[in-house]
């Protein structure tokens, strides 16, 4: 039997809406340094969004997020604000990843995992990380995933650098298989699994058949083999949904089918086939006729349905009652990426509308135009128009990894970490803090 975990269940500490910062990267914007990343992070906190998801694979994302948070945790006084109130580290939830170095380069060795964590701590200006995933687990062997998860847990238990441990990836069945394997091999389930691109208007494979709405109160018998049900049986406490716009597929702008197009940075790396890009782009005309933007419909549908489905499947997080303030209900947790203040405002407004529809929001914070009537409208558009228009592309998922994939990290280089100041600084810190470093409580 696994020893007791050092922290309360993640379902009681993880906020239901996380700001994803994969968009703080050249894969989504031409110049991340020019985007208002400081203002986005500050506004998110003002809106009550206090969880942030990043990765060292996302270019400058960790550095930009860390810079924004550091300025809030150590604010500078000014004439207009002579006594600024610093943001407390304990009031936010920081999530990052390890193991993916580049597009086709992965290192899941204990030495690299530890180095990656120490580097993330430095970039994010923190002494601990709330949650760490092994990033895109389908690209390495199950044995490598198991070794890496064990190292994350060692960093949690022996050094106090991590609070919760999970995995992330694209193929939902692979996530389920690995979660089952980890439970079998270690006797301890994963705290969290991050699934992306598998609970969207276009691809619902993570949670079929719950999404059809046939049986909302009980688990449908035919769902026993679904990835979501398997994850829950593997003891996974929380399953998070990410990339609800299909990494740019479900937007008015869409993704050009020509991979050589200069119109969008996504066209060069997005793994979707050209035909799917065209099919999703055509949805924008349907939503426009209904007086809606495609991304608005896609965001609202995924937020609302995952809030419901995540709770029904038993993999949600607790949310407080707007009346008593006590944790009385669960909802599915979602990671949302934005690249502008307007996008953040829209996402938060939709989320508040979701909570209102579920009876979990304070009315004073909800724009009535985002309430239950809007939800019903969105459901009708998606079920009656968008799914029929997508036809055979509904629930299509591309292969990951794709054909011909080879890990470009040479065997002799796995575990070889850079000769920089990160390890030296860590060893010096340990020398001044002898004994087991249990981290924050």
C-alpha cells in the first residue's frame, strides 16, 4: 500500500479554471514579448483566475509568466499606489511540465527531470510547484514514464519541491493505459491527468458517451471502456481538459490548409490534416448566421459540458457555494489559453455563465447575457448544426506521435544536464538547509 500523500487531495485545492500560457510562445503569436503578458496575468488574478499552466517546451512561457508573477508578488510602490499589496504565493496554483525539450526531443531520465524542475522553479520565482506533469507521455516508452513519475514523487516526498504529480498527452487511450500501469506498478494513483484536444466541439472522444446527454445522473453502461471511466478506475483524482479550441482549429480565423502559409504561425506545426482545417473553418459561417463567433460557441460548449461531465464522472474539483462559501459541489476543471485581454474577459464571462447555469455563481458577478439561455442556445447550435456539418470529422483525432517519429535525444545524452548555475544554486541552497527539505505546508 502506498504511503499517505503529504498534501490534501488535489480536488480540494485545484481551482476549476486555469490560465494556460502555451500562447506565450511563437507557436501561437509572432512575438510573445510584444503581447501584454503582464496585463493578462494581472487581469486573470483580478478576475479570480489564480491557477496557471505552463511548460519549458512553450518557448519563453515560463520566463514571461514568472516575470509577471514576480512583479505582482514584489510590487513597486508609486505615487498613485504607495503601499501596494503583494500577491501571496500560497494564493496561486502553479502548474508546469517536464520531459519534452523540443518537437521530437524527449528526456524522461531522473537527472533531466530534476534539472527541469529546478530550472522551472528559478524561472517562476518560487520554491515549490503545485503540480507537475510529465509532458506528452505518448512519445516515450511506458517504462520511461514510470521512471519519471517515480522521480517526481521523490522530489515531492524527499525534497518538497512538488505538491502533486500527473501526466499529460494527446491520445486519451494512452493516458488511460499509463494511469492504469502506474497504479499497478506503484500502488499509488496519479493526482491529475491533463488531456488536450479531446473534449471540444470537434473531438469529444475523452468522455463519450457522457457528452451525448443520454444519462447525465449515472454512468452509462457503455462508458465502462471510455478513457474517462478508465482514468477514474485507475484512481486519478482530477482530469483536466485543455485546448478547447483545438489549438486554433475552432476559431473564426481558423488554420490555413496550406502548411506553407504565412498567414498563421499555426499552419506550419499544427498536426491536423488540411481537410479537417477546411471543415472547421466552414463552421464559422454557421455560427455567424446564428449571431455568434465560432470561438465563443466552442469555448462555452466545452466549459459547460466539461464542468458537468467531469463532475458526473467523478474527476472534478470542488467549488465553493456562492451562499455559504463552503465546498459543496464539483465541476470539471479546464485550462484556457488566451493571447489578449479581450479573450480573457470573454473566457471569464463565459465561465461565470457556466457557474450561474449550474447554480454555483454569485449573481452579482454574472452578466445575464451569459446565463442559462445562452447555454441552451449554444447547445442547440452545436448539436443541431455544427456536428451535422462536421460529419465524419466529428471525434476525429490525428495520430500522436505521427508516422516516422523518432526521439532525437540520443541515448548517451539522456540524463546529461547543462553546466549552468541551476544545479550549483540548488546544491548551495541544500547546504544551507541541511536535512530533509519538506517545502511549504
